C-alpha cells in the first residue's frame, strides 16, 4: 500500500477510485484497484541545481524555476524531495488545471510541479518553499507568488440548484448521495476556491460547499446533479462550462 495509490477501501470494505483527501476524510486505507495497473512515473535525475543558483522568470502569478522546462521541484537542495512537501493530484488535463489546484486547494501552496504527458500535478506546501530543482525530462517546476492584481477574472459559469442556499447536491433523486459522485476537499477557503477546484477537473459537473466547515464536494457524476435536498448551511451549484 503506497501513499500515492489511487483507490481507497472505505469502512464498508469497498475499493473505489479516490484522491487522498477523500480517503483520509472517511478513515479509509489505500488499496490497489484490480481494474488498473497504472504505476506512478518516476523522476530520474538528469542534472542538478542547488538552491543558491536558482533563477526565475514571471508568468502571471507563477514563476518558472530555473527556466521551468524539464525541471522537477526540490526542497533545500536538488536531492531533497520528501513526499511531505506536496500533495499529489494525478491525471490532470493541463498545466492550467494544476495551477488552479494550487490557487484553490491549499492556502499554503508555494508552487507546482507538472508533467504534461502523465497529468501528474504536485501542489507544493513546503514551509521553506521550493528552494531548488533537478533536471527531469518532461516536468515543469513553478513557484506561486500569490494572486496577481493583473490576473483576469473568470466569468461565473455556475448556476444555483433549487435556489442554491441551504441545499445539498444529490444524484437522480433527493436520497441519491453516493460518495462515488464527488471528490471531497476539506478546509477550502471560500466558495470561489471551491469553484476553482471544479474548473480544474475535466469531468466536474458542479459543486456542493459549506462555508462554515470549508467542505467542498467536486461533483463528477456522469448524469450530473439531478436533484438537491434541504441541508442548513450548504450550497449546491451546477457547472456550465463553455466546452459543454
């Protein structure tokens, strides 16, 4: 059982695809789904760069570390790559989606590492930041400098379900609330951040958010959000992307 296995055994003994936040929140343990033999890509070192020699160039609210291209992020030096430094999100569709996760999923985000071929995204939260890189083919390393005043706002592309306020999202009917319908993110800072998490998932059809707890459900149910039920403090919104 590895930290980056992409499935979880829930309390009922079911093994289902999940991200780490989902598994941790329900007290589950990692498992290997029988339908998948996918293995995490390794980052074999090509060249190294020390913390003292890192350079950067600004791109919006992210800066490319040591040119960004073919560089993997590291801690205090090129061999410092503890798994505790980042949260792993595999199979993201684009670099922009990885950036959105940095902006929205954790206020401690200091940067990202992304691989375009595999969709592997590391959201770095190391206290000392990204201090070095290592040369790894196909990877990009970028520091996050916070939201820029010149960042273009995203037009709101969400619509409320049944009024939105004090409504929890459901599937085909008000009692249909399978955990397989959504990915759970705890401690989300705002409704806007929950929306950004949705935009980062190609399959997102909507969100459920609780401002008091910061609970954000990113819904990916194939049939969409078909109903809602009254639950105090929750909001349910459908996502209507331009690509739909």
